């Protein structure tokens, strides 16, 4: 039995290994052809290069070519005869150095810009990788939600997926803007100071890295995430802050892109589209924020009137507390005390002061004064449901008096010992 | 005198025998990578790198039954370590193995590799140094070929 099992495991392992090995086999001819094609493109690009940025980009592409084809060195050494792989790379690097020299470009500047371009390429590939991963995560989340399974295992995996997706989306957002920064840092001049040809070159650099496409995709993913997950106050604190950060980054980038795309109406339209999408995203975040906060009260059966902005929120919470204080005589003490306890323990201390108030205040949705107003109202409510200190002291004094009186009576009743 | 004559004859015949049996081996004929040759209107192909040129009309007729519409066919050819030429092309159901002969290529083996014809065939040499030719066809599992037929994969 054990032998059969071992044989099956071995067979599966062999099948897996052979599946992997055949899946990886490429045509040597295609490898050789594709190397030659890329090489020719690089050589042609060197012939037409005019600027330090172009030379830097070519330099980075030569390094990338070397890295990509190094595993096929043995094959290329044969197919490139009488040259070989290394000789070909030396030749194209020599061609680039000659062209730089002819254009009066200093190698140091090329190296500096090439380092930035490497960053752009790395970030661009990471953005792409994260985008694919996020798409898969979102599908998994939607499938799990559609299954309606409520068991602990499903809930745990759903939470883990949501957390992973949130962190991925946030990481990708950061990478996109870091990538844009690295692109713009390659052009020393102020963007407005660039001539039309230079603007065109920056535009094609941006295009090659799908900057606007990635920004739009990021906004779409953020909105889909918002719509496909149920959020807590803590989640919203992160989401609101991410949205604000994204909007602030775009505020810096949008005008630069508008200058770059001034001659390209289609692309300029894209910049406006991002503005519109960003506004819509902001509105959805706001709506999610107020929905979640409204739900916090309804979940605990607290009849706070619905609100859609900071002022309404403050007014309606104060209104609710006022009603509770004013209608005190219409209900039993126990009922009043229970509503107060739910509000203070589950909502006020549990969520509002710990999570929501910092979020609302830091985003200037509710001011500190307004927070103070609610707090003061809660204090008034407390004194209306709890006995005041004076009453408490009077009760304590009465109890002490009664105890003393009882002791005194007892002492009086105790018979005196007989005198000897 | 007689002894000298016999000795001389023996030495000369030994030298003559030695010359005729002189062999250099092993010889590796293999091409590192296949060639993709476009057939012209007359059915000719020319491989400039390894200097071989021939007419493929009989081969195309054998495979398709048509020796007229031959122009533009993309013939894929590779030589194995023993010097045999392996040839095929897109839509072919077979791989043809030829041996070189004086001024001609002689069919050594016709290997059936596909029932419907291959979409994008390609040849590779064996990376592990075995005397096989790998036949690739898109995402299908590679078939290992030798001059005598399929060695691994496909239908033997």
C-alpha cells in the first residue's frame, strides 16, 4: 500500500516537473530572432537620440536586454557567430558612448537619470503585478460574498483577503505617484519651461508607463473596493486618508500633465476625466462614511435622525440627547438608564471618541468646538439619569446617621454588670 | 632482392590501405538553431549561413499533393548531431528526415507527428546534449525526435 502511494506521489511529481519543463521550452529560433530585433531597435534608437534622457533610457534598456537574454547566452554565442553575446553588448554600449560624446552629454548625467529610469521601470512592473493581484483578490472576495457562507473559516478568509486587498491598493497608489515623481525628476527644467519637442518626449515617456491609465485604474479599484466591502470606522479612517492623499498627489500632478498635453486634446481630456473620477470617488467615500456612521446608531436602536454632513451629525446627535433628557418623565428610570448606558458604552466611548471623532476632526468635518458641544450634552444627560453628588451625599449621611442611631440604642439596652 | 621487393610491396600496400580507411570522428554536424526558409516561386530554398540550397517541390507534393502553390511556404529545417536534416512547415502532419548524399538529399524517415497538421512548428536542439531534436508546436508538449522516429512524447 505504501509502495503504491509512493509511486503515485512520484508519478505526480514527475508529471509536474515535466509539465513545468515543457511549458518553459521556447523556440531557440524565436529567442535568437527576438534578441536580434531588440538589438536593432536599440541601435536605431541610439542613432536618433538627441537628449540625455533618451540616452539614459537606452542605457537602461541595454542593461535590461542583457538581463533578459543572459540565460540564453550559450545559444546566442552560437547564433551570433562570428560575434557573441558579450561582444554584441559591448558594441551597442560603445555605439551609445560615441553618440553621447558626439552630443556633448556627460556620462555622469546619464548615470543619474538612468538610475531614476530604473526606478520607473521597477515601479511600473510592480504596479502591473499589483494590479493583476488586486483583480484576482477582488474576484475572490466577490465569490466568497456571493457564496453567503457564514462559517468562521469563510469569515476569516474574507477578512484576510479584504485586508490584503486594502494594503495592495494603498501600496499601488503610492507606487504610481513615486513612478511619476521619478519620471519628472529626469527633466531638470520646470515643466512649463520645456519646448514643444521636449513636452512631446515627456508625454511619450508618461505614455509608455501608462501613468494616466494606472491612475484611472487605481481610482476604479478603490471605488470597487469601497462598494464590495462592509466597513468599520477604522477602515473608513484609512480610506478617507488614502483618498485625501491621492487627491493631494493628483492636485500636484494634474496641472503638470495638462501642460505636457497642451497640444494633445485627447490626452488633455483624459486629465479632466481623472478629475471627474476623483470627485466621484470622494463623493462615494463621503457617502460610505455617513452610511457607516448612521448605521452605528441604528445598530444600537438609538433614534438619532439621519445625517449627511458634519453639521447635521452634530445637530442630530445633540437633538437626540435633548429628547432623551426632556422626555425623562415619560419613561421609567430603568428604560432611561438603559438607553444612556447603550449610548455611552457602545457608541460614545466604544466608537465615537476613540475612532470617529479623531477621523472627523482631522478631516475638518467636525470642529473641536462641535465635539465639545456633544460632550457637554452627554454630561448633562448623565446627570439627568444618574443621581447627583449632593443627593448621594445626603443618602450616605442618612445611612451613617441610621447606623449610629442603631448602635447607640443597642449600647443603651445592654445591661450593666452587677457591682460587687 | 626478392625479399626487398616483397617488403616494399607490403609497406606500399599498408600505406595505401591506411589512406583509404582514414576517418575523423566523432563529427558534430548539428546546427545550433533551426533555419526558417521561405520557399520561392520555383520551389527553391537557400540557407545562407550553413550554405545549403535545394528544391523542395517534391517534399511539398509529398505532404500536400500540390507542387504548384509553393511560394511563401515557411520551411523549418535543422540538422542533428549525426548530420540528418529534419524538415517541416506549418500545416504539415509529418516531419521529414533526410540524409545527405552526393548532390542530393535522400529521405530517411517520414515521421507522423500530427493528425490535423501543426499550427506553429519549431525545432530545437536537445539542451541536455542527447542526440534528439525537439519538435515544438505552440503550447503542446515537445516531441523528441531522432532519425528513426519519435523517441519521447506524441504518438510513437
